[in-house]
């Protein structure tokens, strides 16, 4: 478990931008089991590629004309229960931090694993997400 002092600014990087933080399995189920329309889930993390690429890419992407109806985040290494439950919805993909998933009507339709994020710019990640938004949102 990471200290709150370390992770709070990283979590706020998304929540201050309109993402809802989920901290329990029940919250994840409420969002993903009962959702019509689109939901983007960002699995946040303390790793450098989350700060340099994933979080900025997600924030850039949602400035697009089309975007998910709901934006949520779980924090790997902090919100264990919520992260584990979110990852169950992301199967068959293995656990990946950071990662970004797009769901439509409760079904996973687009997924960026860490290896799609690491080493790519925020702009490239945002462009990938925008293409998914155009298709599914």
C-alpha cells in the first residue's frame, strides 16, 4: 500500500478533471453492471508512465467532441478491492497498471494496456482513445 501523501496528488490529477474515484468492489459493480452508454475506466498508478503518458492522455482525450458518458478511476496499489474488481471486467486482459478501458453497455470494447501506454506520448494515447470514442460514444 502506498502512502496517501504520495498518491493523493496523483489521484487528484484525474478527479480534479471530472473522473469519479471508485474505492470499493461495490462501486465498480454499480458503475459497470448497471451502465447504459459508455464508461471509461482509468487504472491509475504511481509509475512514471502514468504521470507522463496515461493521465495526460486520458485528460486530452476527453476534450474531444465525442467522449464517454461516465469517467471513473481506480488506483492500483491503493484501492485494492476496486482495482481487482475492475480488472475482472477487463478480462481476458492481464492486470496492467496503468491501463485505460472503454465499456459500452457494460461490455469492454477498447483497452489500452501498459505496453500500449509506456513510451508513447500523451497525444498518441489521446488520439487512440479519440478513435475509440468516435466509434463507440
